[in-house]
């Protein structure tokens, strides 16, 4: 026990966090030192806060993201403006934005060699063409048909199918994940990847540094490179006091030979396949694509990869080999990144809620949303749409679950049916509506996913996976407990509810 504690104290996470804390203390001491020139310093801070207040009021951003900063500046005019300058803005340097735009254009040029299904979608399902058009406008990702689309309802199922498809790889394997942890799941996959490298298959791996900081040893990328696996560590966690650490790669993507793709909420760690019970039974999901619909996942990976290692002047050699696959319907994978300031993930969800005629059923591990999305959920229920939401009964973060539960009363009163997954923790991020539309991906109903992280999801129209998603939701609901207004009051007594509501007000800053 003592050895584990000492190992934790000397881990890169703790050491880096302490160095960042030291910088924060130094900054605070500088501010205190400035108090010797209090009149000038105070005047500067007041003017800065006033300038930023005017800027925020006239900014086109979401009110839910602006109001907490406005309140902070009004309460603490001296520190509020400085805090916003240091931590309030997503740092998007022009050269980074320009480089990503160029990579997106490189992907568009490659994908142009495939015929998208946009015109067919407009003719066959005009009521859904607007959603597809929005994704293409915001994300430069076209819809495709000729794609077999299979919903995978559990991590164990996805793991089995993933291993099967990895073993079939002949040309290349791309993998991009938020969390990778040594254990049964990852070690099994790694053995397959090593065999494929020896067989001449190109293997690339990208993982998020902060997501893996406690699950992988230091310099693990060097170990993978020594095995012949090309590796990129996304946004290394360094000892610098910067808000850029907030922007994590939360995506989960595997692409095999351009013909097979996996996307969903499942990371490469043992709790996701219930190899052990971390928070009761872990319920997660993914979707497997085969055919032309994989191209968007391929381009997403190549764009992120070449942002760090610019080694692919032409993406077209990674396109799928064959055009025709069994299956019907339309598939459109998309990403949501903080570089473009477009809340693509939230808008796709809101469009589904606003267009639904019969039902919208959702699963999400968290429920920390802005007023716009909360209103869309309530208005859909109020106009007679059957709106259901399944959240965890056993949380992974108790304080996040408190905020999630604090949102229940407004939704329940509006007619939204809420269930908690009794067997344990539900990590799946899914939407299904009207037996027509489904979304499976990495985008949670919280500010981290909707605003700060690099995310991705797959929008599906009239595919086999939509009906499978519908059936799985009902099966999950059957083992979940419904939440009533009486339950909501029991969760959070009056004093606790007041405290949580204050915390929730500043949730966008967390």
C-alpha cells in the first residue's frame, strides 16, 4: 500500500499538477505584490473587467457559457477579468486553425473520388436532408450509402468483433482513443497489432495524453514505436498553466483497410468489457461500419494524425476498396472540435429533438447541459413526443451525478421520462428517434463533450443499426428504475439543492 502511494506521489500526473499549482501560486503572489500599487492595479482590473463584460455581451457565443464569467467579473472585478484572460477562452492560434483547415481540404479532395448520397437522400427522405446538410456545412462530412451498419450493444460484443476485423487487416489499421490501459482488452489487441506489423500492415495509434496519464507508463509511445506501431500522443500534458489542457481527444475510432470502421463510447480498458466491476455492470455501445460510410472516420483520423505528423500528402490511398456493400439507409460520421467554435454535437442532438414526431430515446452518463438543450428536451416532451433518457444509477463521479440529478425535476415536470441504469454505470452516448434516425458516438450531454473536447459520432438514417438501437434501448430500460418527482426531492433536500444549483451555474467553467 505504501509503495503504491509513493508511486502515485511520484507519478507524472502528480508532479505535473504540482508544477502547474506552483505557477498558479506564483501568479497569485504577483497579483498580491501589485497591491502595493493598489490604485493603479485596481483601476486596470476594473477597466479590464468592463472591457471583457462588453465583449461577452456582444459576443455571439452561448449565453450559458458567458453568464458564469459575467457573474464572476461582477462579484470579483479584480480577479474575474484576469481569470477570463488566463482560462476563459479556447486558445485557437491562427496557424493551427489554418493547418487544420488545409488538412480538412486535403480530406475533401480525397473523398471527392467517391460519390456521396446527398442528392438521393434529398429525394428519398427530404424531411431529414436538412440534418445531413447541416453536418456537411458545419463539418465537411458527406452522407454515404452502400454501407453495412451494425450496432454493438456492449463493450464485450464490440471487443470480439474488433479483434475479428483486426485479424483480417491487409493494408493498414488506424486507432484513436481517449483511454488505453494495459490489461486483458488492450494486451489482446496489442498482440494482434504486433502480428500485423510483422505481416507488413501499416499500424498507427493515437491516444490522449491526459486520458492515459494514469493508465499507461511514461514514454509508452516510444515502446509502441519500437514495436513498429507509429504513435502520436495527443496534446501532451505539460507543466504549463494553460487552458489548452482542457481540450482533450475524447474520440474513439478504429479504421481497418478503409473498409471497416468502429465508432462509439468504448475505450480500450478492461472496465469497458466488464473484465472487472468498476462501477457495477458497465453498459456501453458502438457501431461497426463496412463500406463507403467508413470514409469520414478515415478522414477524421488522417486530419488529426497529420496535424502532428504531416506525412500524408494524399489521403486517397486510404479510401475503401469496394463500393458495394449489403445494407440500406444513409450513414454520416462527423466530428466536433473546439477549433471551429461550432457546437456541432449539440446542434445535431437539438435537430433530432425538434424534428421528432413520435419519440426520442437517449442514453448518456452525464446530464450537464445548457439552457438551449434543456429547453429542446422539455419542448419536445410538451408537444407530445415520447422523450426518454437513461443515466447511470452507480456513478463514476459522485459530484457530476449530483448535478445530473439536479436537472431531473425540470425534465420530469415537462414530461420527460428518466431512468437510472440499476445494474451499474451506463457510458453509452446514443440517440434513436421515430424508427428512422440514430446517433452513436462519443458525445456526452455535458459541457466537456459539447464545448471543450475533440469528439465524433455517426448519424444514421434508416439503417439496420437504428432498429437494433431501438431494441437495445428497451432492453436497457427494462433493467432501469424510473425516476419520479418524489425521487427527485429525495435525491436532494432543499439545502443540498441550493448548493448544487450554485455549482451548476458555474458548470461551464469546470
